[in-house]
C-alpha cells in the first residue's frame, strides 16, 4: 500500500462550532427582546392615545348637548309659564329645568324652533339631568314624575346620555350653581337666585392592560333667560 494513500486528510470541515451557535442565539434573543419591548410599548401607547381621544370626544359631545339645552332654561317669552330652574339635587348630582319652547304634546315630533304657548306641558319643556353614581352614567330624563322631585333619583322617559362618568377630581360636583355675585348656591330652596351653572365632567375610558384614561372638562354657562 502506498504511504500516500495511508495519510488521512486532517483539514477542518466547513460549519460553526457549538460556541459560535450559542453566541449567535444569544444575540438573536437580545434583538428579539428589544423588538418585543418596542412593539409592546408602541401598542400600549397607541391604546392610551385612543382611549384619551375617546374620553375627550365623549365628554365634549355630552357637554355640548347639555349646554345647548341649558341655554333655554327659563325661556318664558309670554311671562306666564313659570319656566326656570326647578330643582338642584344634593351634591350637584341633579338638575331639573324648564322652558316654554313648544306647543306640541309629549310624544310628538316636538318643535324644531321655539313655539311658546304659555305652559310647560308640551314636548321637551321639562328636562332633568342626573348623575347615577352607581352606574357611572349621566342620564337625561323628560316628563319626570313629581314623585321623584326633590329626591336623589329620576323617573319618566330617561336615556343614558353618557357612560363611564366618574367622580371629578377634588370632589368637584357635576353641577355647580352661582348667583349674580358669584357666590355658590347648594341649597335647593335658594335656586331662584341661580344665574350661572358650571358643568364639570370626567370620563374614563379603558386604556388596555387594566389601565384607564380619564379626562375632565368644565365649562361655565350664563343662564341668559333667568333673572331678566
């Protein structure tokens, strides 16, 4: 046998060693962890931003709706309907007001434009807003039954105007009432002195991962039809 054929080839084979594979896997794990963290943070930030926008939009829409109706409080051009602020609830949770603005009966299409007739028995002329703390809901009620006048409750034809309404910061009430001089009024027996209302509304929306986003908005409205 030739000695040339007996000599084995000891040249290294192509490939990676175990140490090199472990290092590569470690680096890939680090990169993957960074990417997962980035996308998790991005997802949470997007969810929080969406929740913030939703809370902001909901609160503003509800405030605009309430203010539009509140501007009519006390509207009594014929001077015989007795329209005005009819009740303020304890803790600023309830407000009932009226306006002589329609001459069509309840259940009708109502009056797109004011049509006073000297009474408060027609469609949409007596409105109650009530903050249901247990349900975290703001309710709007028409034709409230006198049985709940002065009570921490409402009745009649009620609908939820807004959900996820939470307590305002620093225990600020939903409705705050003030007289001509700016003094706050909290007693229902003094409601005839009310000239302006501050509505403060806090809405919470789920932001993902068990977190919530709250937004608070407040606005002051001069009751232009009261105290004339």
